[in-house]
C-alpha cells in the first residue's frame, strides 16, 4: 500500500508536466481559456512539488502550501469558467466575492493557516461541481456539436470528476486529521483518492489543451463575445 | 472509530464517483441522442428539398415543352404560312394576294399575346391579384361549374408574391377541372394581423388518400414549393361533406 501510494504520489506530482510542456512547445492554444488551463496545471505542478520539499525541509504538514493552492486555484478556475460560460459574469463575480469574504473571515478568526480550512475546501468543491453542471447544461443547449471534441466538455469533466472525488475527503479532512488524529498509514487510503483525482484532472486538462490547440472552440459564449 | 470513518469516506467517495461518472455518461448519451435526432431531421429536410427541387425542375421543363409546342405549332406555322403568302405575292407581283397575310399576322399577334399573358398575366400586373383571380374564375366558369370569391381582404402582397399565389390558384383550378368533377369552387382571402389566410374549396371527389398521405402528385409538391417561396404553410385535406379543402397561411411578419 505504502509503495503504491509513493508511486502514485510521484505520478501525481509530475502528471501536470505533459500539459505544461505541450502548452509551451505548441503555439496554437493561445486563447484566454488555454492560457488559464496552462496556469492551473502550472500551479498544480508547483504546489505539488513545493509540498514535497516543504514537508521534508520546513514544516511537517502541507497545509500552508495546500491552503495557498486552494485560494489561487479557486480564482484561476473561476476565471476559466467565466471565460467558458455564456452570461456568467454575475455568477462568477458572486461566488468569487463570497469565497474571498469567507476566506478572510475563516483564516482571520477560525482557522490557522497551518491547518485545513473547512470553508475554503468545501466551498470551492461545491462551487466547481455546480459550475461544471452549469457548463454541461449550457453545452447541451448548444446544437450540433460532438462533445468528445469540445475542450469545454473536457475541462468541465476534469473539474467535475476531481471535485466529486474529493467532496467527502474535503468534508472530513479536518475532522480526520485534527479531531481523530488519524495515523498517516490510515490516511493513505484517502490520500490515494486525492492522488487519483489529481492525476485524472491533469491528464484530462492536457487533452483539453490538445483540443484547444487543434482549434476546437473553447468557449460557450457567442462568437465575437469576450 | 477511525476505521469506520475512513470506510465511510471511501465508500461514500466511490458512490459519489459513480454518480459523477453517471452524470458525464448521461451528458454524452443525451447529446448523442440529440445529434441523431438532428441528423434524422436534416435527412428528412434534405429529402424534402430534393423532392421540391425535382418538382420545380419538372414543372419548368413541362412549361418549356408547352411553350415550345405552342411556338412551334402555332406561331411557327403561322409565320411559315405568312412567308409562303409573301413569296407568292412577290412572284405574282399582285398586291391583292397580300390580303390573307394581314389576317395571318393578326392571328400570330394574338397567339403571341396569349402566350405572353400566360407567362406573366397582364391583368395581374395592371389590376392586381383580385381581378386576376376573378378573371381566372370567369374563364373556367360555365353551366356545369360555378365559382365564387366568398371573402377578400386587400392584401398588399408584393408583385412576386402575388404571382406565386396566382400560380397556386391556377394549379388548384387545374386540379379541380382535371380530377375533381366538382360543380362549385369557393375561394377566400382573409387578413389576420400579420398573416394572410387563403382558403380554396371545391365539392368534388377530394384528394385521393395516397396523395394526401405523401402530399405528392397532382401538382401538390409544386404548390408546396411555391408556398414555401412566399413564406407560407399549406395544408391539403378532404371536407367531411366531400370535396377538397386547401388552406394557405402566409406569414408576412418577415416581409
């Protein structure tokens, strides 16, 4: 189990590299969505690598990096959905503001930056599951397109699967670690879910970048709209 | 306790994962179904358009044949006769022999005028659709067939659309005369907001079932084609008391 976990951890850490290198070495997907997906992959790679070294060299848990990643990743992903979805300005602005206020309040008064923040992780999970469902809904409203060739479908699917898999883990994370003081061996099974979700998300995003590079439309906004 | 919570999280996650994959598959299947339906509708539309095009080409060809025959057998023959008469007059040097030529020329002029009227009815151009339809009805009315315009609202149709409607009425009259064995024809044109409702009925045999089923044959495709050209929907049915009923609704909102 431990060996499998280690192997999966390594794979998870480098899983974003395929998409990052593809973006760097191809010129085709220079769209706002393509750029932001690249930044999401880059952030994932940087935070996973940073966690790896941080735990070994600086602090025994990864929540400082993890919390920073949740916040930065949240705004990047809201930006992606804003660029993808049609008529999404108010929705995206509202959840971005709610998340910002919630983050300031929870980090200021409830949680320490060195522990899991229930609000940021659960709010972001629910936000992105909901935004993915809205994306599916809008995709189905658009006539005559093959979904498997739609970058929008794959981007929404990667986030939808990722956050669905992590929904319960994010809900119970603080409780398991700080209330039950779960052992690292016992936590391995749950961590495997996290790693599996991350690998799946990164490879699906890589495929979405390939499709964007091939010129398939990466937004549901009407042509000409920004 | 620790084990139970972990088990709960894992089983719950598997459940959520299954639900998530179900959602993704549902989205894919739903879109596939919609695409299949769209393709089917597209296929039906394409077939319909092909049929329309064939009907148009057929009717154009028939019209050309008819004109060709009329020109060849009527005008052509008259001109040959005139030429012959002129040659005889020239040979004899007798101006008296030109007398019949004038009569032939009058006949030829009258034939050419007739053909030209059929191609673009002057009466439609000069006096409008109502007079043109009345003229059509007058021409076919006799002791065995009576025609009436039961209602007529002024339509302000464009010239091209009036011509199309005129052709449709011509085709319907043709059908009635050829196939229906009717004794009465009623026609009405009513304005209803931005739509024009045209109704044509006769008291003949009505449309055969197979013609109604496919809306084909008896020039119906041609009528549908012309109706489509003026943004109109057309329906063909048989009256309960016997006879054919054709309703045409012209949408003028996009004029």
